[in-house]
C-alpha cells in the first residue's frame, strides 16, 4: 500500500507540514544542529502499531535533530517552544527508559498536525539506532544478556556525553 493510498488527502498536508518544519530548522540561527533526519511513518508501521486509525498518533510526522552536547538539546527545546505550539515534552534524558534510551521528545502541533521532534546528541543517536536495529530482530539468542549489555552501553554513552559537556564547559569557561 502506498503512502497516498493509506493517508489519502492527508498525505499532501503531512508533506507540507514536514517541509515547513524542516525549512524552519534549516533557516534557524542555531549553529549547534549537526544534522536532521525526518520521515512520515510508513503505512506498514502505522498498521502494525494501531491498525488503520492513525488520527490519534503523535508521531506520524517525525523529525530528529542531532547536536553535539547535552546542553544544546535544551537550547534546541527552548527554540522549538518559541517557534511552535508545544503539546507535550517527554524528557527521557532526565528519566531514561528502562532500556537505557535517552532523548528529548517535543510534540508540536503545526497546522493541525502533530509532529514529534526528537532531539539527541550524536552519541545518543548512535546508541538509539543500534538498539532499534537489534530490537526488531527476531529470535535473538540470549536476549536478556543482550538487553543488559545494551543498557550498560547506554549508561556509558550518557557518561561520555556528560564528560564531553564538562570539557566544553571548561573550554568556554
């Protein structure tokens, strides 16, 4: 099933909203943004998650903003809240998920559409991408051990981010 078949007339609106959000990020004065990724959730992913009723999902339109340092995550959050109508903020930096996942999710309403904007450091994004790949593998041998090791790695990456933040703070004095 194509995006157009699944989302119907909403698909064009979703693309316009996504383009507007990305354009806003690209033209911002924020120098801390290293890169962004984005997507409109695939029909298969929506159907797997909730069936065909996507109207209540907050992440059909998704943007990820990657920066270098943890303090920049909150700088970006402040900028997003000044630009868009923020519906909800989920701070998985202050309260990581049990898996070790850390990120800041800013859910915004843009032109009647919900957009989930995830903000992470490069290191947190690295971990999240690997964890996502492993999470969707089937029939993992020793899954409990793998999950435990992933959590340990997440904690080490968070510690690494803290060390880099400390170095940055000392340099900027």
